[in-house]
């Protein structure tokens, strides 16, 4: 039996930078607040919590004064920065540069659309932290599309700017774009601009995962249950290798899952810590 950990799996650069920022501040301070989970992985959240990182809600954030709060890689809407300024809260801003650039694009598109009575469309998961931050750039007026059923919210006769959450499914985004353009063209509306805003790290993982999954007999995909990126990448992995298991921690591993397999692959989402995948590999090696 051979256990292989995917060399290309693990945190994306934005998450790495956010965690590094948290750890740097925790070295010089006993406590640092974080507005929401720093990453959609409970194991990593618990590790940092033990070091003094306290996850808070927006309600708690509104009550704080004269302290430090970490902004995670997902980014925040302008209202968060405004509240921090009023309450003398020092923000440790770890917004991913890719997300920050997207926020600026959406703000620019929103100003353009506001002048011509147009609309901003964001393809993303409703309620997701990144999408909340993106929608905030439009004063919360964007049309958020989570699946094709949502497109009827769009007025296809009006000017439009279309963007995607950075971790969305590329194929689904392309399908949305094609459908919207066809509907707009049927009404003579050619004032539609589409922006390719899916993170290259996410889209590149598709080919990497395909190659990795085909090289093993079974895939153990490690991901937090709330990770949009994890859900997307796991579903692709499952399509390539039907014998794919989705777990969030060691307690979900079962010996019987590995009966008769010779080569076991461990991989995960861009929100999955490398150390957790290594722990999964160690458990398998010790228990099989």
C-alpha cells in the first residue's frame, strides 16, 4: 500500500498571508479578534484559537472599541471599514489581493451602471463572506446569482456588468454568461460586459486534480463543510475518480473504505491546511 499527499494541494496564497498575519500579531499580543472564521476549515480555526485568535460575529464587532480586528482573505464591504473608523478599531487587513482587485472592479462597474440605469450581476454563493464584501461595493444593489434559476432577477434589456466570486465553478459561470448574452441580444441589448474574475489558482486546480485523481485508486478529499471552493473541487474530483471520499477530519476515516486499494491519494481544497492532509496520511499509514 502507498499513501500519496497531493504536492499541489493546500492553502492558496491569500489564505497563507491571512494566517501569517494572524500569527505575527499573536506573537506580540495575547489576543486578536477575527471577523468570521479566518478560513472555512474548523481544524485550522481551532488551531489558531488555541493561540489566541478569537472569532467574532458582526454583532460583536459593532460593540468593540479601541482594539484590533483581523479582516480575513475573503474581504469586507465598505461598511465594515466605516464602523471600525468610528469605534477606533485597528484593522489588520488580510484581504486577498485578488479579491481586493475584484472589489475595485465592481465598484468601478457599479458607478458606470448607476449613471446609465444599468445593473451589476455577481455570480456567487449568497451569504458567502466574499460575496457580501463584493456586493458592498455596489451599496448592496447587485443581483447575486447562485444558480441558473436566479437569472430571472435580471432585466435583460438594461446595461449590465457581470462578475464572478473568485472561487466559483468556471463551467457554470461560462454557461451563465452565454445564457445572459443570448437573452440580452434577443432584446437588442449589446451593453453587456463580462469580467473573468475566477481565481487562477482555483481554475488551475481542475487539471491538477484530474491528473492526481487518475494516478491513485482512491482519493481522500479533505475539506471544511462550509468551503465553496472545497465543494466545487470535490465534485470535480468525484467525477474523475468515483472512488473519492469527502472528509473534514480524522474522525470520519473508516478502515473499511480502503479494503483492496493499493495507492491512496490525499488532497483537499485551497482552504485545507497542509498539516491536516499530512495527519490524514499518517492515520492511514498507522491504521491500515
